[in-house]
């Protein structure tokens, strides 16, 4: 029953996605014996029902097929809508947009079916009548299934979007021109057919593989179909198919740009003021001063008596000097959470306290080292501190 060409699915463009069965529109209630089938019937006309076939006759089968897209030969159009009835009854197919009939075609008695070269837009209603006035099937066209762009030359991927609960078939083929004895092209026939292996049907998507990579010059297709039982044993089949030439694979997405280089702010600091004014205050409370820093970091200070060799910075006083190293009177540290002033309190060492107990005046050097979070370190210029008793 399936043919090569694009396929389509029933879905209302407004509201949530529905299954094929819920989109086959039911008409008026049937006789009590057929009420259980009412949700799956599409009957038009108040009180009309699809009559049961006469004894010895096979129930009629009705079909609707919508094909979208094109092959590698655009002049050989395959897109369109077709409908037929197995009993060769008069059949009419219509495309309805917003309640207005925009296209229709009717077969004559004895003909196999009828068709349109137009394809409905997404959201259009497509109906099939047989006999005239009795709607045996009606679908809201949703443009599905579709084939992903990754189904391309050199790839074995077969994936796309589908209507929901329906199975999907697919494959590929090439077209060869059929010529008459005079060398004129009279049509095309399909050759080198291959079937897709569908391995995944999950919600609105499908997936699978081809046994061999696709090539330029081939046409790929995907289709879905559903059969809906009608009254009296009749059946309505809807098939939707999409078809397109195999194209080049999409370029992979560009890698994200590298993150911008971090902005390095040079570490800067300065001594704002020393608040301790006398040796007595120093002995009682320690030395307090304020240091400004332009970013978060650790401030370390040492107060050295100005009578010996001073260290290069606070933490290093192990070098040999020509004169004895300066006496460390006090030391302290404080953390800066960000830019601004930070208060540092230096506490006396045992030797510093012993020296200051008898001192009448103190002249010392304050050495300040600031280290930021990255480990960068800066030592400030020596600051002289003179305190009276």
C-alpha cells in the first residue's frame, strides 16, 4: 500500500500534539451496534452511516496519501494529495483552509481514485468523501514526518520528527530517465533502492541507520501510515510521506570563543597613618596603623629598631649582614577583603618589650609587605616611626 514519496501526519496546529486516531474526525453517532467505533469514524451528514457491505462483497477500503518534497529530478514532481476507494466509487478529496475549500478533485464512477498536485499547508484540513457527501476520513495536516539535515551524503544516520505514536519507514533510491526510441525522456524509474533500519521511536522523534552511507544523487524518504476501522468492516488508511535529495552534511557548530584573558590589576598599597603615639601606648596596646590596598590580600608588618641591618621584607631575615640584624620589636598581620583601608595591630616580641621598658625614646622602621590572592607581593618603602616615652 505504500509508495515512494514524502509522507505526512495528522496534527492540529493549535493545541497539544495528538495521535493519528484522535485526529480522524468522528461524525454523528452510529447505530448502537457501532457506537464503540464512533471515535475512529469520519462520517458526514446527520444520521448517515457507512452501510455494511452486502453478503459476499469485501468491505471497501479508502485511502488518503499526502506527499511533500521533491526528488533529484524536480521536473518529475511527486508532491501532491491522492485519495481512492477500493470499490471504485466516486471519491472527492478537498483541501480546506480556515473553513474555505481552496482545492478539490473528484473522480468519476469506475475510476480508481483522484488526486491534487497541490500540497496542503500545515494546519490545513484534508477530507475524503466517498460517496459524495459522506466524509470517510479527515486529517489536519502537520507537515510530518520530517528528515533531519544530518541525513546527508557520507552519513548512515536516519532520523527526524514524527507525529507521535506512529511507526516510521524510510529508505533511499536513485532515479533513472526512461527514454523512447527517439532519445526523448518520457519519465523516470527508481533504481538502487535501500531500506532504512529504524531502531528508535521515542515521542515525536525517530532514529535509525542505513547499511551503507548515503551519496549525492540519491533521494531519501520517510513515511508514516495508520489504518482506522470504519463501520461495516471498512477501513480508512492515511499515509504521509516526505522526500528530498541527499544533500551535503551541515557544518559542525563553531567552538565557543575562548574566555577572555583575566584582567590583572597591579597590586598597590600605601601606609595611611600610624595611630599609636607613645611608647607607653605601644607597651600596653601594641602598634596600630592603617594601610590602604587596592584589592584583596594579606598585609604583614614588622617594626624594627633602627640600630641594625634591616631585612629586604618581613618574612626574610636569615641573610648575613656586616652588622647585626635589627631588633624586631613587634609584628602583625591583617587580611584585606577588598580595596580600601585595613587596620593592622603589631604585637611586641619578648625582646622588643624588654627593650622598650627602659627606653626614653624609640626610633624604629616599619616594613610592610602586601600579598594578593595570586601570590604577587609588593614591599612598601620603609616608614620611620618615632615615639616618645
